């Protein structure tokens, strides 16, 4: 029997998907604090996967983890979107593709 060890936050239906393929798996329920830690790690994992592939599927995975983070922290994607809109109004978005290369000031460093 071949066993592969994991220490990875997975989507809710993954145990059923594994079982449907004839395999068995072991899971544990995380504490709230450990869940937040694992969500933060999952954000990094999904971002790295998107950076490597540039696929919309990986971008969607990143968005799903962001939704879970917002919920776990007592917020919602609606609140995150509202904050995003307010920042866009005050500071703009990224539509102009601006690269800041230098700022000059009369002030001494």
C-alpha cells in the first residue's frame, strides 16, 4: 500500500473526490487560528501557481481562497469589494499602466 503524506488545506469536497476514485484519506478539522494560518499559506500557494501558469483557473482559485479568508476574518467579499471601490475612487485603479520611476522633492533626505 502506497501512502502520501500531506499537510495541506483542501477544498471541502476533496475527501469525497478521493473516495470516489477508490482511495481513502485522513482529514482533521482545524482550529480557527490554525485555519487562518493555513489560509494564509494557501493564498501564497495559489498566488505562486497563478504566477507560474497565468491561467484563469488559478486566478479563480486565488479568488476562492480570498473569499474564505474574508469570511474567516468576519468579513465578506462584498465588504472587500466596497473597500476596493473606495480605494479606486481615492487613488485610482491600474488601467493607465503607470510605472513610477522617480519622485523629486526639495526636502533633504
